[in-house]
């Protein structure tokens, strides 16, 4: 045998990209679970401080729309990476994954008092989301992933 059985066909994911795929999906699930728990708290906070939020041009609908928009954007970037091997989408997701990890660290260090008191479950989900997000971003740059992007058929 020539060892060709180790080579991937053009539509198969490499090991690194398979890890990216699953870690990214797990990160999105953690993010959705966290948002499901946080949204009622955000709504309560906005209701309690309606004048301040209104003066800033923010409403629950606006914040919810931002969350949905970001989620859809990330899913679209994931689709472009997996389906079209888009290097631009790869770098966008890399930056988003790194900023997710950094934002969690800085939010926990910088915020003196939280605007919304989060439950231990929400904190755990956010930490897991950040870890999974950073890990998925790293997987985009593993040697097998770089090779997979090089074999782009688009």
C-alpha cells in the first residue's frame, strides 16, 4: 500500500478541523445556554433602570438583536470555514475566539461590581464558553488544519 489511505479526500475534515468543528459547536451551545439564563436578568436590569438605558438608546430588544446578530454572524463564519475553507473567515473566528477569552479575563478583573449578579451556573458556562472558543481558534492553526486550508478547492 502506498499510504494513500492516510490522505484525506477533498471534502473530509482534517483532525484539527474536526476538533475545531466540535469545539466551536460546543462553544455555541454554552453561549446559548448562558444567554438563556442571562436574558431575564438583563430584562430586569433594564426595567429597573429604564430611564438610563433609554437615554443611552438601549432597550431589551436592541440588546437581544445584537446577541442574535452576533450568533448568526459566527454561524455564518463557521459555515464559510467548513464549507468553503475561507481563510478570511478563519482569521475572523480566530480574532473572535481570542477576544472571547480576553474579554472574560478582563471582565472578571476590571469590573468592580457587576451590573447584573450572575449565578455560579452562568459564570461556569461563560468560562467553559471562553475555554472552548479559544481552543477552537487554536485548532484552526494546527498543522493538519493549515494543510486542510491549503488544499482549498474553491
